[in-house]
C-alpha cells in the first residue's frame, strides 16, 4: 500500500522523497524486520478512520478511491 501511495504521488508530480527513502531503506534491510512504528501507525489510522466515518455520517465530502488520505508531519 505504501508503495502504491508513493508511486501515485510521483505520477502526479508530487513526489514524497522521505517516504521513498524509507521504502528503499526498509527493502534493503539484511534481515526480516517488522514495520517500524507499527503500533503508533495503527492508532493514527484508527483516528483517520473515525474522522472519515464522522464525515460519512454527517454527509460531508470525503475522498474516494483513487484519492487517499496521507498524514505527514513533514
């Protein structure tokens, strides 16, 4: 999924270099490791899902595929 987001952003001329660097570095690890910050990411995604469900319930606009939500502090 992360690779899809990265390639989608690059296709639309909005590359996210830090994300691409993380993907590359993670793939080049010599031993299999769990995804970094998985527990934190799951809480962030849960919050994003709750926000989207609120928008759906209140009949407000929300993104639909192929658009997606990306949360970045950079």
